[in-house]
C-alpha cells in the first residue's frame, strides 16, 4: 500500500512539472519588424534585398537605395531638360525618355557628389530567411536633398557644356598645331560624359572639324633665295606654330639646316656649292603631323646667284 502511494506521489509531481518543461523548450519570440519595413515614410528611401549572408544582403540593399536616388534625379532632370525635349520630339516618347533617363543615371553614378552616399546614414533591420538574410534599409532623402543633388548635377553639367562651347571658339583661334591632339582628346572625354544626342552630335562634329583643320595647314613662302628658304605655316589666314621639325631631302644638297626664327617664322639654310644649274634642284620638305602629312616642294633657282 505504501509503495502504491509513493508511486502515485511521483506521478503527480511529474504531471505538475510537464508545463514547466514544455515552457523551457519553447523557441524565443522573433523580434517584430519595424513599421517602416512595410510602408513608405516621407523624406526617406526604403528598400530591401536578400543576400547569402548579412553583409551581402546589406550591400545589395544599399545598391537599391542608390539606384532609387539616381532614378529620382534622372526623372527630375529629364522632365525639365531642353535636351530631353529635343530628343523626345524626334522619337517615341516613352522609350526615348526612358533611354535618356538611363543615360543620366549612368553618368550621375560616376559623379563625386553622388558616390559619397554611405550606409552610415541609414537605419538597417535584418532578418534571417530561407537561404540567407533579408536586409531592410531606410535612407534619409528629403525633397531638399533631391533638389540639392539635382542642382549640383546641373551645375556640373553646365561646366561641360561651357567647355564644349569654349572648344568651338578655340577651333577658329588656336595657333599651335601641336595642341590639336589635346583638343580632340578633350572633346572625346566630353563625349563620354554627354547623355543627350544633341551635344554628342555637336562634339563629334567638332572633333571632325579639328581633324579637317589639321589637313588645311599649309606652307606659305616668305622668301626663296638660293641657300635660304623662309616660310610660315598657316591655317585659314592665321600663322601657326609647331615644335615638330620637318624631314627634308634633296638629291643635290649635302646638308640642310632647319631654323626656328620664333613667332612662327621658319627657314631652311643650305649651301649650293656643289649644285649645278642643270640639276633638278628641289628640296622635299615633309611635316608628319598626327592628323596630317604636310608635304611641300621647294625649287631653288641657281641663276639668281
């Protein structure tokens, strides 16, 4: 009888302990997600992304934030830009505007005032999901922030347009042939920046004009006496200069000296001591400019001696 009572007492104790044991095995309650993870908040960009680990998810999410900021800038600029209006009037409105906005986003992503965005300013919430982690990010980006970035972008863009205008003026005023390569390189750099067909076309046309200008450089004689040929290099009526020394050849001369007299005045000095009036006394002079091979034949008349 006593043994039965002890067994009953033991079973009662065990039954009383079961709720406590079950409670000890219960999984901890998951922290609820902040309200902003499933709603929009004025003055903020909110985005999410899934990655293989926490860092990967965070990086993916931040790229989404950057993309949204860039997109808001592109939409703002394309809706007010005169270049956009010109482009869209020439093609399908929807596809052309989207392509234009994509070009702006590509350019804007490389600018210093937009590459300075950082996750340090963001609120971040992470949760573990099947196969990885999900990151939610709330980044402060008010209307004022947007306007400030747009204004910085437009100011930078105006600098590039002004640079192109300056090069247009340079086309008709430059006097150093050696700088044509630098001008063309500058135009090519601008063309990689321009996101509208209007300025791209203008830049391509200007580059072509500089190449053509190199082909119009000519040798203009100043004097031609036996033993000395004086000349200038000219382009569209203005005197040009270069650091390039021409290649000279003559079958009847032993030596030809090139002289740079300064101020765009050049000369070839030579001795006619061993030349005969019956010879073909011609000097071939060649300038191997990068965008033009300029060749000039000089005939010296020994009957003038």
